C-alpha cells in the first residue's frame, strides 16, 4: 500500500480530540507528504513547513471545530497560516483531515492546481485566508474575531505567524487593535524557530541577523496574554491551546519554540533548507528517519489508532 493510499484511507476519520499517539503518527505522515510533494513539484519550502507541521496537526486533529464535508460552515473555527510560504504543510494536514484527496498533493505548485505555492482561498475550500505576503495574516484574524463577536457566532480564530514575519509593522498594528478590543477568541501562534530566510554561521546556529528577541515580552507589552510551549510536543501544544481558550479578556499569543526543518536531520536548523528541493536520495534518507521515528512510537505507517499518553 502506498503512503497516499494509507493516508486516504485514514482521511477524515480522526477529528477533534485525537490521542497524543495518533497526533505523533500524523505528524510523521505529514512530514513525509510535505517532502514528497516538494520533490514532485520541484519547488517549495522545506524548513518553514516542517517547523509548523506539529502545530497544524494539533490544530486540525485536536482543536479546530471544522467539517471537511462543509468547509464553509459559518460557525467553523478559523485558521490562518500567515506565513503562507509554508502552504504545503497546511495542504498536507488538510489532506490528512479529509478536505482534499491526498493524491492531489502531487499537483502542488502547478499552474492550474488548487494547491498554489502560497494559499489561495479562492481556489481551495477550507482555506480561510490567502497569504504569502508576510505580515498580513494577523489583521484578517482580528477582523474575523471581531466579526464573531458582532454576529454572536461561537467560533475561535487561530493565526500562525513566523518569527521573521513579525518584524513586519502590520503585525503590530493588528496586535495593538486586538488587545484594545479585548479579542479573547483570537490566538496568534509564533513559530519561533529563530531563523528567517537567510543565514550565516554563528556560534548559536545559522542566522543572518539576530533572531527576533523575546516575542513573548513584546506581545505582553502590546496587552496580550502570552504563553510559551515546545512547538513539537503535542502534549505541550495542547496545554498551550487550552491556556489560550481559558483566558478571558485578552487575545493570547503562544510562542512555540520550534526548529526550522524539524524532523529531518540534514534540514534541521540550516537556513539553506528554507527553500530547497529534496533529491531522490534526500527523500530516501528522510524516509528512513521517519520510519525509525514511527517504529520508535510503536507505529506502522498509516495503521491503527493509538493510546493516549
Ligand atoms: C512581505 C514579504 N517579504 C519577503 C518575503 C519573502 N520571504 C518568504 S519566507 C521569508 C522568511 C520568513 O521567515 P519566518 O517568518 O521566520 O518563517 P519560517 O522561518 O517559518 O520559514 C521571506 C523573507 C515575503 N514572502 N513577503
Ligand atoms: Mg523563522
């Protein structure tokens, strides 16, 4: 059975409240699909998608009230991937969740595909915002959270932003407004991998500029409730999401400590893998590493439901 067949079989089966073991397995499957899709397309970003893959898996399989059969449901929770260059991670997770066929990932970045290099909400049902020009995703999130309040709708709004991205001034205009309006159904998740697009070696890793320092303190200074978590640990992510939902009166920022390229040894922490296409031998090595991780959590690709940890 191919990966695509295995994952299509699973698609849509797991929804809110997945077990931690299941989330771990889905993260591994998502990483496999991300790499395979970029290889097939001959283009795309690797580091950013692998960095936010666990956050997206946790959102779509454990948190968001969404319905793949009714992607336009007015009461659905909203999710905006503001760092739109990581689109393939979102597409892989949406496919695993049943919003599109897993096989369609093979069309990633093709001219007539619904899966553009950057998310196009007019092309693919299930996308809540078109993104790609960095800095612009938190503002519509503020509008959605305000819209929910004004219309009396119960949904929550989640926005994933990159740590390099939050250097954009528009993020802080949105942050200022969200706090002023007390939008407590809004959560911004900072993918804090401490790397933007380029980098030069330095003792702390590859970075061209100083990583954005203390995003937690910055969001607090703007009037937000802010917490931190390990952005690759599903229990920690779940706890941070719980904290965001439980906090009244302020929007929450979750600073998720992540690793760019997470899960693939040769890509981790290396800015060169921001946007580099894996070769066939890269794919093979990555597959071996992912298989080993799957075996380590007692799984077999695409098979079975796990126990909660
Ligand atoms: C306004 C704008 N400027 C530049 C870019 C090109 N660009 C794409 S990704 C990226 C780096 C983003 O870094 P970060 O937000 O840290 O994302 P991640 O590390 O998760 O890839 C840049 C500069 C862009 N998409 N939009
Ligand atoms: Mg980054």
